[in-house]
């Protein structure tokens, strides 16, 4: 009997809706299931409703910044025990909506999957 392969779910959290949409589009194109959140509070809600493998989190957001989101995730017994949530990654603004990497470097068209994403792919295909 064939088991259905579960695609990795990656949550993109940023108060800039354009950034979230662009990242979600690229993640989906690469075979991931993007989950979009436009605030820290929405992230915390959605992480309980979805089986999230990786969270791409903006640090500079109004109301609840990325550091507060990480603290809340680590303090919550449900999310603290998730093996994918031990290595939170965050980014600062600087490349929103331009397709550029920090420092003005262009992202390669066929970028390799960074270790946390590769790990999510391996874990979710079980």
C-alpha cells in the first residue's frame, strides 16, 4: 500500500504582505506547502492548526516582534516539543519584494535547500 507523501509545510511570517506572498509563491513552486501569516499572533494561532515544519520569521514586526514569537513558541509545551522548532531562523528587512539576498546579492535561480529546509523534507517524507 502506498503511503501518501506529506509535503513539508513552511510558515512565512512577515507584516509586509507582499514579502509573504512572494516567498509563499517561490516555496510553492519548489514543492513546499506555504502557510502565510502577517503577524506574530497569527503565527502562533496557525502553528497550532497546522503541522508546520519550518518557520521563516521576520524579526521587525509591530505589536509582537519575531523575538517574542520565538519566546512564545519555546514556552508553549506543544510547540517546544516539536523537533523542527529547535532551530528558529529569522531575518531582518532588507530584501523584501526585490528577490535580492541581504547585501544586495542576487539569489541564484536554482538555489540549494538550506539545512533546516532539507531536514524538514527528510522528516516529512517518513
